[in-house]
C-alpha cells in the first residue's frame, strides 16, 4: 500500500464492538464480578443489602457524597418529592394514556425541570414511584391514589397501585427488588446516563436517556417477555419442547444469559429468595411457581447442550418477572418499576461522571467509500 493511500482508518484500532472489555470510568458505586458471580454496592455485598435494607437506605448509600445537601431523613424527602410529582399526572391526557407505560412515564418525567440539584434528583427517583401506579389506574378507569409521604416508598407504591395497604411481606418483597437492582456497574442504561451527563445536559436528560436504554428487551425490557414465555409454555410438562422449538427458531430465551456474568447472576438468587418469602406468605400462585421452576430447569439444561461454549445462566429478569407479577404489577409496567429501583444508581453515576470533568466522546472507524483523490 503506498503511503498516499493509507487512510486514518488504517491507523485506527479495530472497533471494540459491544465495548466488552473497554473500561471508560472509575466508580466508587458498584463492582460486578462476572467470574465469581458477585455484586458489591459501595463496599457491601448484595446479600448484606437485599432483604435487609430499604430502598431509601440504599439510595442514601449511593447518593452519599454526590449531593452535599443530601438530607439525613431521605425517606421523608422522597415522600415529599412523591407528593410534588403526583401533580404531573394531571398532564396525562388521552394521547399520553394511549402510550405504553414506559413511554408515558418518559413523557411525563420529561416535564420535570432539567436541573442538576438534589431537588431534581429526588423528583426523578419519585417519578416512577408515583406515575407508574397512577398510569395503571388511569388505564383501568380508576382515579389515581395520592401518595402518603409518611409511608416507606415500597409500601406507598403498592398502596397507590392497589388502593389498599399492602401487607408486610409484599412491601418487603418490593423493597428487596428495588435494592437488588439499585446499581450494577456500567450496564447499558447507566452508560447512557453517564454519556448524557458528561455533556452537562442535566440530570433529567441523563435519567431520560437511561430510561430509553433500559426498555430494550436485551436489557430491562426482558421480564415482561419472561411472562409471555411462561404463558406460551402453559404447563410444566411442555417446557422442554416449547423452549427447544424457540431455540430452533433462533429465538433467545428471556431471563437467561448476561454480558458480564459467566456464572449465575447473584441478583437472580436474591430475587428467588424474595419470591420464596412471598410464596410462604401465600402471595404467589403455586401453579405459576411450579411452571417457572420447570421452565428454568429445562432452559438451563437446553442452553448447556445447545451452547456448550457459552455459559448461559439465569439472570435477574427471570425472578423479577415472578416477583413483580405476584405484587400485582401489569407486565407492561415492569420496566417502569426497574427504573424506580435503578434511579439512584443512574443519578449517582451521572454526578460521578460530571465530577470527572470529561466529556465522553469515543471514536468510530470509517469504513465507507472515500472521495476520489483529486487528479
Ligand atoms: N437464549 C438463547 N441464546 C442465547 C441467550 C439466550 N437468552 N443469550 C445468549 N445466547 C447465545 C447467543 O445467541 C450467542 O450464540 P451464538 O454465539 O451461537 O450466536 C451466544 O449465546 C452469545 O450471545 P451474545 O449476544 O454475544 O451475548 P451477550 O453477552 O451480548 O448477551 C444478553 C447478553 C443480551 C443479555 C443475552 O444473553 C440475551 O439476549 N438474553 C436474553 C434477554 C435477557 O434476558 N435480557 C436481560 C439481561 S439482564 C439485564 O440487562 C438487567
């Protein structure tokens, strides 16, 4: 090749498609050990938090140091933020109500001021807590239930959804879920939040970008399809044949596989324990649980046979689906509930990125046609 024909693309490294091994941030927020199947959130293993701490306590853990004016009583501050966000439901006109819930949540949340302060962060955490149950009730022709700022967030969300106080097992199960998904390294939605935050666009824009990334079926949009899969399988005895057919068609089994974990996702076990606790309290349909267990066992056996070179295990979304279904959330709102859990993580990462002072701006390698050399 003559030096004249060497292009800038020739001097560039190969594109890191999927960014698998690219490290673009240092973080104090969480560590995902994909080989050992361990998740650490601000120095605590997931086991020390899930089922033990409230969602508000883990939000305080994540936001600590990123908002100097973080109040000591975060549950009360979030309760007040829920009351403020409730007013946004008034904007849910017929056009917004026709949207899928995650899009309606995005449209209504976009109305929140795009500040960079604590008040904005609290309203963004509160937005899915209030808007998700409100949108469900509006879709059912029911009046939205106003938040009770004195309640814990998990209990209040379930009360706003059903119009009655949840029992302790139900509130504990939702808390366990929200804590389990609060932060998880540089997943696609958190990366999206950091990219947008790095431009100084503000917290609301970063949160909205993260929500957009979250809803895809390869990320936080998977648990609804997990239930679709269970419905399609129908009976435990049909699990293997159905799943085998899906793999023959080239489909992916929802709730299995992960970019980072090569062993079982520790969050799957945290949520399986949550489902077991709900079942012990008589809050999970026993037939549904038997079906899910049969599907999980058949899927793991099939994936091990069909993809021997690729360890594929149960991920967080499989038991998310069962847990949120048992709590009475419609499947199309699962991504909104995920956004409620992940909000503190997104916002802490956004602030951490801004503090680096660096705009995130990677490069691409041009492989398209070149203009002809001038004669
Ligand atoms: N079902 C069937 N095959 C699978 C699955 C699955 N769930 N997951 C991966 N594979 C196969 C792929 O088809 C591919 O096979 P091939 O090499 O023969 O083409 C191989 O395993 C590797 O797949 P990749 O796409 O390279 O794996 P990647 O790490 O990019 O994918 C992902 C991770 C997107 C989560 C994938 O496992 C998947 O699509 N799972 C189903 C959707 C899901 O559960 N998403 C939720 C993830 S958890 C979360 O984001 C909160």
